[in-house]
């Protein structure tokens, strides 16, 4: 096979095939793969298990180049948002969020409030959400907290889905990222943060719509799953129903998160124009058909916006539409951005409580996300890469 431009794009089998084509034992390919993705070695010179001549040839023919860290913004909670410059000059953003969750099965991000639990099960009867901080936040005595962290990756340089509440979407579409560019983000963030795979979760919730880039995301997942359990990886989609079978057919699948945001088509179309192409009825059918292993559920992401989708009636309709789907609902109070999301407001705490309590009455598992990194514009929906709206240059109305 011919040498690809980006070594981070190669799967394990492709590395073994490459080694064989270079008249090397196939296990040399596995050694390179393991060094890159298990041990996070980013220089061939550090792969001492390889012969010197092979290290030199790799350096010449398969140069390892990570995205350039163009900027780094650190939030008060320790989260870091990275602006990463790719080889063609495009800028994407990734986020490292330190800390663990008291119940990792509920949410890949830190939950500040979760439903009360009784006997190890969610108590969906009375009480609704518990107004308590997740154990470990501010608790220096909790063992292993510092070892847990989440990395949020981008799959495109922009997003054409154009959700009304998302800064990335407000700034317009961009190109797909290659598998190597996706995994290069991870390598750059882990190297800068001096982190390894242990305790890591990975979420595809950054810039872009992962289901619109299967050519980049699926190979990246295949590579990632060699060193990280699929149960520790989540891919989020706005509901590109046509791509569900492609992702679902894989023998190893990530956790699935679906951005719902409204249970009626009119409101969802207002918030997510993609609903015109992929309406709720088909999306819910695709979610019901998604294959789930034991103890796995789909996550329904619901961005709560004041006066738009936050009423008790909205919650009741959502509960009815999601009936009979193994699901957990992650309520995300809007992360405001006065520059790019003018007029959109997060609900007050009483409104959030009423919404969550109505879902709890339907015996649904529900959490409220307290997104990490809002003061660094690194929270859910705040990633942008660009700082200028391309629609302004084309004479189109800005959001």
C-alpha cells in the first residue's frame, strides 16, 4: 500500500500492512500503533522498541505532525479550551475537562444535579432533581478524582446544521476532518495536558455534526477503540437519520447521544432546521432500532431555553414521545452567548426544577448538566473556531 500523508489516520491493520509492504514483520506495525495510541508517544525517536533504521524511515516518509495549539483558554474549574490550527490553516476547538462524575453512566460531563437514587437505582417517583452538588466537586478527599477527565473533540471545521442555540452552527458550515485530524486533536490535548488514556472519556460533541462525516469519524472510532473502551466514548448527533444504520452496523459502537431539544416538530424545526429533512417521527424510530448492549442506554440531549421549550407541557410531551426507548435525558440549561445568541436566555432554577420533576414523574432517568468551562467559552454550544460569521461577508442576514 502507498504511504498515507497522516500516520494518525492508519488503523491497526493498515499499520501492519504497511510494515509488511516495507519488508518488516507485521508486528512492527502493531508496535508503532500501540506506541501512538496506547502510550501516546508522539516522536518516532521515542519508540525504542523499533530498529533505528525503521525509526529514521518513518520520520522521513511518515512524519508525525500534531495540530498547532494556536490558543489555550483555561476556565476557573480547570477546563481548558484549545484552538487547534490544522495543516491547511483551519482552526478547530477541543476541550479538556478534568474531574469525574459520581455516576459515569449518567453523563460524560460533570453533573451538578442528578435524580435522587434509592438502593442503587434512579428514584423517579417523588422529589425529582436533588439540589446537591455531585460528590467530588470541591472534595479534595475523593480518591481518583484527578485521574478522571473528558476530552471533547470536533469532527468538522464548522457546522451546517445551524441549530439556533449553538454558536458553532451560527457561524456556518465547514469541511470534514480526516481521521488523523480528529485523533490529532486528542494527541495534542493529551500531550499539552500531560494526560494518558487512564481515566479518559472521549465525546464527539465539539464543532460539527459527526453523522455528516462518517468517512472521518468511523475510522477514528475504530482506531480509538483499540485503546479506549467503546463504553467510554460518546458520539452526539442532531438526528441525521440516514446515517444511523451505518453507525449502528459496526460491531463496536460508541454511546449514542441525540440532540432532541423539543418534542413537537414545529418548535424543533425552529430550533433545529435539520428537522425539516429528518423529522422527529423518523428519528424516534431510528433511536428505537439502535442496538444496545446490556446496561447501555441512549442519551437524549435537551437544551433548555427560557420561554421556548421549558414548560411543564413541553416536558410531558417529551416523556410521551420517548416512551419505550431505553434512554436517559440530559437537560442542558442554555449556555448564553450575547454576541452570537442574542435574545436567548437560560431558564431560572425554578423552571428547570419543574421541567425535570415532570420528567421524573414519568419515571424517566434525567440529569441536569452543569457544563464545564463556560467562563472560557468552552461549554456546550459555545465552540466556534472562527470569530467572524461568513454569512456577513456573503451579504446574508446574521443570526
